[in-house]
C-alpha cells in the first residue's frame, strides 16, 4: 500500500507538533528557552550529556584515557535530560549553540575552551593527550576519514531509520524502506572494511572505533531501536566480531553507564564525579 499523499505548501510554517517521541522538544528555531546556569565541578573537564550514542562516544573516550593512567582527563559528567528540554537552557546554549548533547568545557587552562559536536571532542582529546590517534600522517588520515564517515552516516541511522522505525507516531513503508536500505548499505561498508582489519583503521584502536561503536556496534548487538532482527544484523559477521571485542573493554564498560537514565538500575550512573560513582 502506498503512503498517504502530501502536497507541500508554497511556504512551510510551524503550526503544530509533528508527533512522535521527541515532538515536545522539536522546533525550527535556535536559542535558549529559559535561563539556567550549568553546574561546575572540580575536575578539568566538565561534560554535559546523556548516554545516547553521541554522548557515549565522549564518556568512553574519557574513561579510556583514564584507563591509560592519564589523570589529567578526570571529568565531571552532568546529566542533561533532553526529554525535559534541558538542552535549551541558557548555560547549555552558551556552550553549544546547536542545543544538542554532548557539550563539554575544558577548564584545565587559564581560559576555558568550549567544545560541541562529539567528533570534535574526540579529536580534541586525542590530540591533547596524544592517545587513540595514529602517529604517522597516512594512518591518521585514514582515522580521520572513518571518523568523518561516522559523523556523516549516523544521521541516516538515528534521525532517519531510528526515527521512522521506532519513534514516529505512525509507521510508513516508504521512509522505513528508504532508511533501512541505507543503514544496511552502511553496515556492508563496515563489514567489508573489517574483513581483514581488527579495527576500523587497522590493528590500532582509535577514535574512529570509539565514535562508531555506540551507533553501529550497539545496533549489531541488538541494543538500538529493537531492530536487530528486522535488519538481519547477525549477517554482518565482521562488524559483530568487532563490536563484541570493543564491548568488553573496561573503558567502554564504564563509559556506557555514565549519564544513563534508563534500563536496569545497576547500569545507571546519572552523574559521574569520581571513579567511585561507577562502583556503587
């Protein structure tokens, strides 16, 4: 059956909520909706986030750095509940004018450095601490290429497939088919790349893996959109092997729990201000 036809107006106007899980926080304008200062803890890095795939990228990166013994990467992680519109508070918008989690401030120097966009945070931390980034230029170029591949591809998975398959108020065949096709193509890209590589860029675990795992690793492990059977994710055996290996890393185990506000209570760490918070 074809989807219902829609005739777009000459000029689009926002006159009602579109429906779906995130309808109450979707709007066509930027900027703050209310005054709200952000809390500041005692550590060099202040992270304001939620354990969505983009948020998990950064908490995993920080936990991986700490696992290496880099104490300068200590951080406070504050919960930003996007369902309540906390990302539109004035303090958050000052850090991230795009009002998306995660947002972070490096307060280790004389002048605080604001960071928004998860990929930018991974690059900044990798360069600052010289970790999870290949040393030679050619390998670093490969790493950056896969990192940017993830940043450009994930919107089709989350905002496209995830929205229409899991969150939209009604299910329609055309958008679900369109985005399912694209997600499966992306999984095939990854699967072919990982056929003869341990990690995305070769034998070295890098920020490309850290960025990609929370999206595509979670997907093939059945932890995203309840879509594993629909997408036949077990057929991407190389991606699944890669994901299962990364899933067991101590930094990943800890990072996945930070700012998590759903699921089993023992997996939730709403805020993280010291390593002890992950052992309660």
